[in-house]
């Protein structure tokens, strides 16, 4: 039967790195590595040589790359046929984008799918400014006031603290955590994406009450990051978005402001998506460490 890890294998082979494949798939490098490790364990052969400069194919990996395209096409055709059958709901589709990444989904999936080779997950790139494709079952995301949220059910995994993003040459870059007193010599940008993250008003009020200069910006784009880097401003940002901005660090702040994070799913979820969500609810409660990376700062 078709193994969806083969898609990830081909992307790694073509990009030459786990991080390049992660950017392409809008997931984390660790999720890519886990998929490749699982495929190598299943095939019982090494597929890549790893080095600081990236990855290269082993002899077995090169053979697999040359031979697997027809296998993938046939396997996907069989899988689509299974999905069209009432009793063949053995696949789950995860929607991903630059911000809606697969950060902890795959950690749950590895535990859920152990010994269940008939289960498969596919990833589909989405643009949340447009209607989400109907085949998407689950989206891992911050809970905001985005228009598309109203049509979905939501399971909360945790609350992610807000921090402050800064460039590498910023005077506060090496401080483990920040206080209001640290911020009084700088300007803090409060950017408001179209969907308006929860508690941003409280963040801005707290900054103003503590005599910290703020600058409000609309939207979420590279111009804000570029402007902050040049002028040594700080940007309010949830800690989990550390994988969205590059060459910057999101430092924790001694305040209580946070935003909800979890899984959005169709209200009519059935078959494999429902089984997976039921598993997540139970496993999450007994293994809170699985979401630890969402609330950690990047170094």
C-alpha cells in the first residue's frame, strides 16, 4: 500500500535538506526527520547521508527515488478509490500554511498510528484568506477571530504566551526574559493581523500603563519584520511563531498575556479524523509534555 512518507522523501531528495523540505511542506524540520526516520525503519535501509551541509542520497535512496514515482501514482489512485468508499475512510487531510504549520500534529500522529499501516495522512497547502478546500479535515492553528474559524469545531491544546521578537543585533537579544523596565528605551510594534489575535488589546494596554512606547501596525507581513530589524523595534508575537520569522528571536516577557492554540476540525468529522481527534483528547491529557515546544522560546 502507498506510504505517504514517500512524498516527504522525494521533497527532501529534491531540496537536499530537511529544513528545505520543512519550508516546502509548512511543517517543522523535526517532523520531516521523524517521517524519514520512520520510512528508513520500515524499509530497513538508510536513505540519506546526513551532514552539517545538508543531506545526500545513499545508494538505496537513489534507487528508491528512481523507482518510486509509478508506485506513488498507483498507490494514490488506490487510496483515492478507498476514500470514495463508505467504509474506506482510512486517510486524513491536514491543512498547512506559513502560519498554520504542523508543529505538534505529527507527534500525536506517530503515537496514534503505531501498528496501523493502513492509516495515512496527507498535507494540503491552504490560504486562509480564501475558503478552505472541502477535503481538508484538520488544521493546527492559533485560535483567533479569523472568518474561517466560525465554520469549524475547535479543540484547545494550550495557551501560548505572547513574547517579543527582535533582531540578532538588538541590545536585549541575549536576555533570557524581559520586563517592562527593559522595554522603556524601545518601541514595541503591536501588529494586528486581519483576524485580530486574542488579548492584543490587553497587551497594548499593559505596555502603555508601564510607559512603553507602542506602534500599531495592520497586517502580518515581512515589512513589519524588516522595519523592526532596521529600527531596533520589538514585535509582539506568540512564542509558537518562532518558526515563521528567521534571524530573529522571540523572547518571553514577564506578563500573563497569551493566545489559545489547538486543532480546528470539521463539525461532521467521521472515520479516521474522528478516531484521531478522540485519541488526541485522551493522549493530550496524560502527556502534556507533547506540546511543550509551543511555549518555548527560540535561542
